C-alpha cells in the first residue's frame, strides 16, 4: 500500500519531469559548483557512515586530484568517487545487473581484498551495547543463498520496470531495501546501495516517461501533464543525440523508441 502523502510526492515528481533542463540552461555555473560540492559530500559522507574517513585538509586532493594516496581509507573514498563518475557519465547505459553491482563494489572498495566478490560467510547485523551485550539486529540472507537471491532481485527489478505496475520510485526504494536485507558483500553494502540508488534514478526518467516501448510526444504529455510540449521535445532531442532514443517518423504523432544498449563484460559499450 502506498500512503496518500507518498502518492502526492509521486505526482510532484511526474510534474517536474524534464524541468531540470531549464535550470541547466539558466544557471550552468551555479549547477557546476553545486555538482562539485555534491560530489565531495557524497563521496566523503557515504564512506564516513561505514567508518571510512579522510582528513579534511585532504578531501579536495583525494576527491578531485590524481596524486598518490596515503592509506586505504583515502583509496576507498577515491574509489567511490570513480564509481560516482561512472554512473554520472554512463547513466542509463549501465544496466541493473549483477555485473554492474559487482563493478560498483569493486570501485567503492578500491579493488582491495574481496572487492567485487559476494560474501563467503554469513554476516548478520549485530548490535553491541555499552555493557558488552550483543544481539542480532537482523539476519541477512545466508552466504550460500546470496548468488540466487541477487539473481532473483535483478530479475524482479527488470520485471517491475517492464510491467510498470509499480511506480518507479516505489520500486527503487523497495529494491534497495531488499538489497540491504540480502547484504551480498562482507563489507561496503551501504555504499553500493547508495550508488545503485543513484544509478536507478537515472533509469527513472525513461521509465516514468514510458520510454520502454514505442511512444509519441502525446503519450509523454499524458503521463506528465505539467511538462510543456517544447520541453518534451528538447529532452527527446537531447536523448536522441546521446543515442538513448530514436525517432520513427515525423510530426506530433511520430513514434519514438528507446534504444536498449548492449552489455560488454562489466560495462556497456557506446
């Protein structure tokens, strides 16, 4: 069940679809500064949540620089930055699959130790109290069942995106909760879940606009009544230049089609 407040938020998201292009044209320099600040905050804060910290005087060097790193923590923060860079540059060209999940974990863990490998031992979440007592906060999927659980999770995501019976933001949130309950890696699951949340948000635009099949500008307008025809056309032109969609005819009723990219080993080509 979706609470009424969440339904209103979903409506607001649909109404705002495509309007980011307007801000990109109006204030490119402000957005560039905000993007750089967000990159720093994301890389540093996401790692800090899992006990990976960097000296404040070194943050800009680690996130934006190419110099040698001092320790493992700095390597993992830079690896997380590389994962963010991959997602922002590839966006919807990266499919949600096990190869992508492993690749993001490899980057976030700076290719150290068991980076990119599913856990080999069970790893329940343990709560430790000041007096030394411990209790199992929640039991994750056993290590022996993890590969199958991840395979099922990916299949359910693709099925949900294809059938479109569930609003994409709801599907996205539920998928990430299930990912954390599986806890597929020994360490770094939180960081990977946040990276996947970002990647799935890139897929969100195509899903909510109905770009999984053939569609027309009128179809998009029906799904996004608050977005102007001019804005829809601008977004579609940009997506066509990026190789994400193709136009199958001419005029307002012309059909468009999403171009599904082909997978390479761990990253999509083109």
